[in-house]
C-alpha cells in the first residue's frame, strides 16, 4: 500500500512526525486519494498511482522536483488536478520544477520556461509567453452575434470554419491589430459574446519542429 511507502520515506528523509502528517494530509486531501492509501498499489488505476507518486515526491518539500511525463495516460480531470498542484507547490514553496512532456498542456499550465529538444539538440530555451510572439504572431477571435453571418474586410483576417451566429476568425498580427478587428466587428454586428485567444501551443511546437526538420534536410 502507498501508505507504507510514505511512512518509509518519512524515515529516509528524517521528517518530524507532526510535519509529515500535516503535509501528507494536505496532499491527500488535494488529490482526493484518502480512501486509497491502504489499497495495494497494483490495484490502483493509472491516475491513482500517478497521484501517489506525486505525493511521495512532495512529502519532503524538495527544492527541485523532477517529473517525467507526469500526466501521461490520465483523464482530463486528473491532468488538471496534477498540473494545478505542481504549479501551486512550485510557487508557494519556491520549488524548481523540471518536467519532460509531450503534452503541451503541461507546458501551458505549469511552466514559465520551455526548452525544446530535437534529436538531442536544444532548439530553443525561452519563456512560454515569448514562444507565441516569436513563432506564431496570430490571434483567434470567436464572435457570437445576433446576425447569422459576419463578414469583415480587413487584411490579415481569415475566416475559420464557423456556424450560424458564431464566427471564428484568425488574425495575422503582422498585417492588422486586434483592436482594429474588434472595432470593425462591433461596427458590423450586434455582439452577444466575444473572446480573443492565442493559437494552441501544439501549433507553436509544430512550427518549431518543422523549422528544425527543414534545416536538417538542407544540411
């Protein structure tokens, strides 16, 4: 059972009984695994095992936390829970988190900085926000309007697959600013809802690897 492993780790790290119990109780509550502590590990689901491993890694409040694919194979709820916990612990305890992942959601929810590696070569090392501005200078605008159709006449604006009363647009920031696009939207439609978002991180990573593959091919 996981509880026996936690007790062993308490002695390995020399954790005071009171501090150990307080930290364990907090983590168990946050991850909602209280009823699973004394279940044999081999009988736990993948998500439950990942949560137990995360508790084991955080019990002694490490200064550096290494995680390898921490959300692989997990459902959406379990992923969100683990990402939020890792991010919160890193900020609250001043813990440096180094994780490897193929899931761009981990990068967006947890990391402040991303290192992209291709065939053993470091392609870049940048803050997450800088990636968007450097590789895909675009925004996506979603509009819900009383009008069934919304047509804009601006350079750099591309209409994505949409539905009646809901218009999806992609804006090239090198050709036109978001403020100008939004102004024309309000001038041409009775807007019920509007959102402006960055493109998915998957597109950014794809663009980075595409550039690296092109360089390899030309070398």
